[in-house]
């Protein structure tokens, strides 16, 4: 777990069962003897499990969570309709973001 998150959590009063659960996840990480590639995936899974627990128990979310949710929504809400409008008005498939296979276009 990154130090920044640890410092933020140490300033809050957390329930004991949550502290025990996070500690067991961290102890399992420290005691694992996996290869580098498997250890990396195991660390990411444990970190995601800790973040999910914090989100469900304390309603804490990552700083980038709303950005990661909002970007696809904005792209779908504005990017596709604007691309279609430009495509139809300029008669050029480049603005739709899809490959076009016709009349020497690739």
C-alpha cells in the first residue's frame, strides 16, 4: 500500500475489524514467496481488495475514480455525436474514429 494512503488512513479512526482485515492482507503480501510476475499481480489484487474494502466500509474512493468513470461517459456523450456531425457535414469518415474501407481510404 502506498505511503500516502497509509498516512491518510492513520489520521482516521478506523474500525478494528477493518484494521485487522487490512493487516492480514499486508501480512499475506509480506510472507509470500512468489516469482516476480506472479508477485506483481498478487500485489495489485491485494491492493484492489483493500481499496474495495475501504470503499464499501468507509465510502472512501481513490482520487482518480471519478475521472476514470467520467472520461468514457464524456467521450460517449460528446465525442461520438460530434464525430458523426463532422463526418456527415464534411463527408469524411476520419472524424468518426472508425476505419473506413472505400475509395482509397484506409
